[in-house]
């Protein structure tokens, strides 16, 4: 019963096709399906009566006995699609209620009515092919230009590199010479400056010692209440400032300790031994218990032990050391001198260091001149080295087999969608900026060409962008497509923090196909 | 020991990577759990007042129970129900405030059917009731109830005396003065002294104030969340023992072994629906769903209990030996003498409500499944697409993305039925809306997907963005449909859209309102091919205590969330399911997936195991988790294939697909932070194997569909532990790495990294098992190492079974509905086999009007027969039988004759392999609705 239906449909379809063949068989395979003869599975494994062909039961392991039904899971159904492109569809798509072939031949069991739209599709396909060809032609012309420019650029850069490498040798020599001259001029300068500064420092020390001695004498007089030119234990004990353990009284031991184990101290002993130890706590008698401003300052100083009193002075030494450093130029020196002035002026009543003498000044001027010349030579060399590095980097990059992508280098391309403006700076980095303001996020830095192994230049990867919370560092894959302009045509984030840009460029266009090789219709 | 060290290391690693435990309460941090757990066995103050007995309709006995410590009286009701089930209900006799009881029809499918019960014996201290083969022995002092079947106690209640019923009481104010007023002004104390015995009175004096003083009764604080507890303590608890049972199962959802563990050294198992971020494996912590159902099984019988309470519940489990003296005295159980009877004790504690226990007395596991189904209903037969393969991801970003994924499945010839859209498809997480930029024409998108017989699902969560421009929110607010906070204002919590409110789904009126939101006119941009996913319905509240509602949130009739927390999610699911029914005017079967669930959720949709991880351990745990959930009646359930969090490698993903293909609900899903992992993106070898796994699923859809039909009618789960079918085989009692699909397939998925084989236990001494791919034969009653390279899923068909398959795999299941069947007949030792097939239109409710076929296939004495087993069903279908494969046939036939009534006998062709003992009968070509036989000779 079922056989007969299949057979009727089969013979009907045979009438329609130019070569008689079972349903779902292409012309090129028709010869394997000969009515009357036994059917041998195309893989040669088995042989069946011809009635088993398209009887809706899968017999052959390769599915070849059921080209027109859905019986074999591994079978193929051939749609002729006259007016369009013939295709093979999976057997599982035969009679499944979906029109897969544009000629509708895959849905022959009547469950669904398919409209033959092969002609429309064919027309569209040819229009599309024309459009693509035009695009490719236009794009390809630009690509040729890009190639030309890219190669020219490469040549220019090479030449420039060679020149720079040559001049680099000269510049190195020049720099070395200037450095030697500078060193030569700096030695006498340094000696002269040091000499001058040492003399000044000695003077300062002397003044300071004198001042301290004077303070000691005053204190001695103040403490020596009985005026016997000696200070004894009892004269110490009356002053609470010597109450080291703060127990309310100055004990004999405490007093003796202050007197450095002498029962009484004359001025000399006091000045040399006692004063240095008590000067920090010493307050003129009569002021010690009142707590006026002076007290506060003194207390603060005593408590904050990490700020020594003569800090400013130590700093001066540092600055002077700095002066010796070759790298500090004159301007800096001047600035620091001023600061020293201020510091010392505030903390200690001392005069500023007198100017250098004329001889030293002229030595400094000579050294300044040498330093300036050296700096110039050094900068020139560095500039050249940077240029060389840039050129080498440029020449080291892969701009495609014919340098056709070098045109993109140092150019940035923007694309804006609903939320973000994306920016691709070719061979540099890709970023994203929210449209409503906010900071830019680096999506990736230039990584490598990343197309499939047989089409490496189909895509670029920008990687190691900003990290994602709970995810990888951001990265972008840029897919190149043929177009007449260089532009980003879409940006998306298919996986969290993995972005994809589509980029149109003439450089991706291939030579337009030869019209004669147009193989749209292989059968009618 | 090295392995011990390794274990410790592994555990600590797991802890670092996963759940923040401190977000969730321990028993100690849950006031009532701590109070109940601190109780000592053997000192129950509860006695039954035997004189108070009343008998209603010869099926219910009412008795009063007195708490001799505080003289509060309880009302005990014991009923006999149809189908070998009993019910024990304990409530306050005279509460000052109505205690919450789950409305009939919500967890229970309807009022349970009573049956007659006889009073067999009455003494001063006990009463014995009888129904079917059972006796119910109620003992007065101390109160206990024993359920005795054929003179063996099988379930006993309050044998440890852990009954504790916290009656509603007035708050003593101010509490600080209570001590001075103690014993003089307190009414309860006065009563105690009058009524209680002397000794009891003495005890009361000391104990009662102590009970009152316990902290946490009138307010509790967890982390910085305050629970105002305006009604004070209200918890209930009791112990239930299973004498003679070593193993208990159920009480999902926990990420733990199938056979439940004793909780002596851990917290009790907790049932409290929670959104647990990156949950941990092998512990009793609460998860997204709660079903307070437990089965106990031994070689002789299976029994079960259903603790009908939707409040936060904790369950302690311990091993014990039965109290032989008591049992032998009461039930004449003196047979061996010295043999110790094992016993499992369980202790159930709920924060609120009443004690309402259903005791399902089996005696077989099938009986218990049926008995439980009579109480809470069965899983409705899903539409065919529901049990097919689902492709989900958070998120498919836009229409183009959906189109590409759809196209890639076709390009790589991988079938799928449903593509899902997670929260990002909406306009700012306003459910029922679309992101207009990404989905400007959602109807067209759905129609394009539906053109290949496929469906779409969008997520619709219960939290509504508090935005007056969002119509659904505005309407719910204006209708006063929202859940209220303790002060009576609209509850405001944080979820995906930010500040949100939640409709009070406990209210039937709110559910009806919600249902209308799914009408095509209301849900703009939807079509009849769009179905629904309810996520976050525990509910998840990002800034709430334990990431959920405050317990003092107020629902309908002034009840608190404390009273029915575990039901909220199910109400959301129910309302959504009813919405889809409303949309099709009850013609089309709805499909809704829910994350939260409770007893009865099976009536409304599918559930999944929530946010698992792309780790081997999570693949492995999916089996015991699903076995537990299936045991508790929610049979349409699955785990996210691949794991939600993290990036599974290709091997794990492949093995997960293989496992998922043989689990009831089969959906791949992934977190937004993970890499894309659709099958076609995988390395070619893995892609092909995954495709084969999905194809295997589609080829077995007739079996799945038939099993789900059986489930709707009998309550039995398609996915079953081995002991359900091999009840006397002790080897299977703790087995949870392999399982049965129906009675015919044995499944043992590979869940370990790098494994290329596995030890498979083949149950049944006289059974034969056949590898479904190679038909290699294995004898039952033994464990055999089976090779399982990456491409292999160890699945075996039982000798004696006939499994219907469809081997013409299409792009989606609905494209296969007219396709022919292949019947796989695996013969047993007697060379016979049996199987059945259910067929209908695969999508509508017409089957309820008799438009279906239920066929039975038999093979016996060299004859294959196909006949209808249900005269009520009839439908015309194009489906036919293209092939019958008979495996295990020792002798090649010389002739195969097809006999169809009213037709000439027809000779059929065949192929026979004597090596495989496999006969392939070529093209019977008979419509599936037709009775026929094939005689081999």
C-alpha cells in the first residue's frame, strides 16, 4: 500500500526531471540508481532489490538507498533548485514540515505546502553577487593603493632607519666628548665650592659653640643661688625640672646624676659635663611651673623625640651633598640655597652663606657651559635612538603579506552604539567609553593576527585590557571584512569581557573573481 | 594518613571558593531550633487525656493532650485516609491567635479522602485503632503513637518524647519584673499549682520560668537583621521513628547524598527556601526548595511521612535500635529475641504552624509514591518540548544573538527545542517588558524560532521594580497587592532592578491578577510559543536576612512570612502556570521552570537545582540531589548542564551533557561571566559527542513521555533509585551514582575527571542487562567494570523490557511527531519482554478528553504483540513502526509473519546476527494505533 504511493510520486517526479532518477538524487548520481537492476549501496557494502530505494526504510549503512526520504540518519537529499543553487540537505530535513529547498521538493508528503521561490532567490543571489563584485572591485583598487603606499612607507622607513643608524654613531661620539669635557670642568668647580662651604661651616659651628657656652653661663648664674660660683646638690634639688621620675621631689640621687656624680660643679664642669645633659629640660628658674608658651614649645619638643632640634642643619648638609651631584643643574642649586636660607633663618639666627668668590664663580660658569653642551648632545642621541626604536617597531610589525594593512597604523576608528563609543587604534589599543560620560576602559592592547590558521589575516586580537571582576582581562577580536572605507561596523561582547569588532577595509578585499568562472548554475 | 590530610585540604579549598556560610543561620542561631534541639529524650510532659475522646465519621479520632508542665491543652486528631495513609494533626486546643495552617489546595491537592477506622481496643492508658492492615496505637502517658502493620511497628511518633508545642502567649511586660512576680501573679503558674500533681508542680516552679526566660522568644537578631517576632514563640516539634529501618531518604533540597546521614555531629537538615550563592556540597544547609517528605526503606517495605508545614524546618536524624520491650509487649513482636532491630529516629522542628503529619504506610515504594501523589498531586504530563533539550545562557544578548545561536544549532545539526532569555532581555529588569534596543521585534524573533517547531522562554521573577512608570508594579501597588513589612507598609527590598516590592502570591486574588499579566494583550511582544521561567522566588532579597524576606513580613490575613516561607515560591510558580493556562484558555499545557519549590510544586512546572558550579563535584551531586527531589514528587527536575558558575573544560561539559541527557529536565545554562559554551563552540570531538548525547535524548523521548504519563497517573517518578524496583537488594540502599529510568533503563553517568570506565552494579539476580549501543549482555546481581571512553554513556536496557524510540532525529521534537518508532525488545532469560508506549498530540490537554493512545507491547514465545491497554484513549496519528529490534533471541527464525486484524498476513524481512543474538525485523509499517502481532517461526 505504502509502496504504491511512493511509486506513484516517484514516477511523477521522474517525468518532471530531465533525467529519470529517484527522488533526492542529483543528475551526477543518477547512473547509480537504475530501475530494474539491483541497487548496490554507494559504499559497496550491500545489495538490495531496487524497490528498496526510497521505500522509507534505511537499509544501506551509508544511507544511499534512501536519497528521497528521512529514513537514514546519515543520508543526503538533493534539491535541484532550478533558477537558484542546487544543494544537498540532510535527510532529516525531508518531510519535517519546513521548506528547506527553495523548489520545495523536500516536503513531498503533503503535510505542508511549499512555494517555489528559487527564481526570486536566484535573482537576489545574482544581485548580491553583483553587489559584492562591485564592492570588491572598488575595494580591491583601494587595496592596491594601500599595498603601494604600504610598501613605499616600508621603503622610506628603511632608508630613514639606515640614515639614523649612521648618524647615531656620530652622536654617540659627540656625547662622549661632551661628557669628558663636562667632567673636566666639574672637578675644579667642586673643589672650589667645597672649600668655600667648609670654611663657612666651620664658622657656623664656632658661632654655635659660643652661643651655647653663653647659655650655660647664664644658667649657671641662675642656678647658683648662693653665688658661690659652684652649684651643689641642694641648689639642684629645689628645681622640679630635675625631678626625673616625676615623683614630686628631686632626690639626692637625681641631683647627683644631674651633676654628673660631682658633689658640686664649678663653671667649667657645669659647661662641659652638666649643661649638655640638662639643656633640653632646662628652664630659667621662676618659669618652670607656669606653663606659658615657651613651656609648651619645650615640652612638645621633648616629647616628639623624632624631630631633633637641629634638623634644619642636617638638611643643609644634604643639600650641600646634592650640590656635588652632576645631574643637578644650576637652577636647582639656586632654589635649594633659598630653601636653606629660609630654614636656617627660621630656626637659628644665623646669616646665610656668603657668595662664592669670583674665582669659584668663574669655575662654576665654565662647568655650567660644559654641562649644557653635554645635555644637548645626550638629548640628540636619545632622540635618534627613540626614532630608531619607532622605526624598528614599525618594520617589525606584520602588516599583512603585502603590507596592505599598514595604512591602518596610527589611525583610530570609532564606533558608537546605544551605550558606548568604541575606539580602535590599529596596532595600538582598543577602548570603550560610556556615551553619558565616565572614564575610558582599555579593552585590549595590540596582540597579534588571529584569523584561522589558513586565513591568518582575517582577524586581529587586542589583549590584556583592563581586568574584569570575577573574569578574565578584557580582549577584543577584530574581524576584517572587505569594504571601500576603513571603519568599525559593529562592536559586541559575545562573552563577558571578550569583545568582537567588525572592521571594513579595502585591505581585506580580494581580487574580484573572473566573470567567466561564474558557476551559479550547474544544472537546470 | 595522607588521604585524610588531602580531604582536609580539599575541604578547606572548597570553603574558600564557595558559599559565605556566615550569611546563613546555624541551628544555634535559629532560636527555636536551638530550643528544640536542646531537649532531652525521655522526659515528655505531654499526656493524652483518654476521657476526652471523640470519634467523627468513623474515620477521625480526637483526643486532648495536656502539657503537664504548663497545663496548655492541645488537640490531637488521628485520621485514616484512603490508600493506606494516616494523618496525625496536633494543634492548640484553644489558641489566643489562630495558628497558620496551609490552605487545602495549596500543598495538598485537595481535602484528603477519609476512610473508616475501627476502635479495636481501649484501656485506661491506650487506645488501638484499626484500618486496612494497620493498627494505630495511641498511648497516653507519655504520649506516643505507633503505626503497626501486620504486627510490626513501622512508624512511631514521640517515642523519644521530643514533642514541643510552643503555644501562643501574651508577652509578659516588662520582662525584667517577671522574676519578682514569679509564682504569684502569673496565671499559668497558678493554674499549674492547682491542677498539676505535687511533684509536677514542684518541677513546674523551676522549669516554667526558665522556659520563659530563654532569649530569642520575643525577638531575634541575626547579623544586623532584627526579627521583631510580635507573636512570640510559636514553634512545633516532634520526633518520628522508623523501627526496623536503617535508611531514610528525601527532605530535599540539600546538596548531599541520597541516603540521609545522621546529624549527630552536624547541624540538622534544614528546609528553608534560600538563594545560596555558590552552594557547598555534602552538608545539610538549606537551598532553594523544601519538601518535607521522607521515605524509609528496608528489605521488607517502604513507608513515608509528609510533614505538612511550610515554616522554617529543621530535621535531625539519628540511628538507634528499636525499643524492643515496648514493641514486643504491644505488638507481639517476640520472634528472634537477641536480634537488635535497627531504627532511624528523626526529629522535626518547625518555627510556626501546626503539627500535621501524613503517614504513608506503603508497603511498597510504588505504593508510597502513589500515596504521596494522592496528597499533593502528580507531575502533569509536560509538553514534549519541555522534556527535550533547552539552550539557556545569561544572556543571549539580542535578537541577532538568538538568531545566530539558533542557526548554529542547525548548521551543526544539533537538535534543540527551546532557547531561553535571562534577565537582560528586559527593559531595566522590569519583567513582562523588552529591552527595545536589543529586542525591538521580539514577536518576529519568537516566530522565527517557532518556525522550526521551537519555543522560547523568558524569565519573569516575582520582584517588581518600584517604578510608577512600570505598569505591573503600579497596578500591584494601586491594588494593594504587595507584601507588607512589619509596620504595614509596602515591603521594600533590593533585587536585580534595585529597590523592589513583591506581590503577595499567598493571596489567591493576587495570583489571579498575576495570571492575567501573561495574556498576549498584556505581555506585549510575547506569542503563544513563549513560556516562562520563575527565578529568585524563594524569594531572593539581596539586602534581607539570609538573602530573603524578613520573617515578620506580612501576608494575607495577617500571617507572617515566618508561617509559610517555604510556600511563597510555589505560589509564584502556581500563579505563573495559571497565567499560561489562562493565555491558551486551558488548551495548551503550560511550561514554567521554578527555582523555589515545595510539596505540590510538581503540579505546576519544572524545577532545577539552582546555581551550581562548573565543577566535577557538582556534576556528581546532581544525581543524589535529583533522586531526592524526584522521590519527593517533583519529578520534572534537572541541574544546569555545564554548571552555572565557572568555566567547565570540554571534558566536564561533555560528561555533563551525557548525564543531563538522561535526567528529566535537560537544560544547559551559564553565568554571564563565563565563556560561551554552546555545543557547537566545543572542540570537534567534544562537539560530536555532545551532539550524540543530545540525539540520544531525542531518540528516547517516547520512553520519557510514556514515563511522564505514568507519572501523572500513578505518581511514580521516571528517575528512580534502584531499590524502588529491587527493594530487597541491600546493595542498592545507599547507591546514588546510578539509577533507573522507569523499569527498563539503568543509567550510570561518568562523573569523574579522566575516567574511561566505571564499575556498574547490575541489580536483580535473574536479570539480564544489555548495553543500549552494543547490546553487550551483563548478568544481574553483580558489579562489572564497564569501559566508558569519552564518547560512551553507560546506559543499559533490562532484559524483559521493550523500549520505544524514534531514531529519525530532527531539528526539534515537534518536527518528529509524525515519525515512525523503532522498538527495542530486550529479552529476559525466558525470552520474553514487555513494554508500553503513550502517544498523544504532545502539547494540548486533549489527552484529558481521551485523545491518546496507550499501547502495550509484549514478546513471548516468539510472538510480538502490540495492543491497546486503555480503551478510553483513541487518537489518529501518522506515527508508525519502522523497525523492531529483538535482542537476546537465541535462534534465528525461518519466517516472520505480520498479522493485522482484517488484513492478509504479510511476510516480513529480517536480519539476524547469531553473534549478537540480535534480530532486526524490517519495516512492519503498521500505524502505531493498530493492534498487530508478528509471529516468528
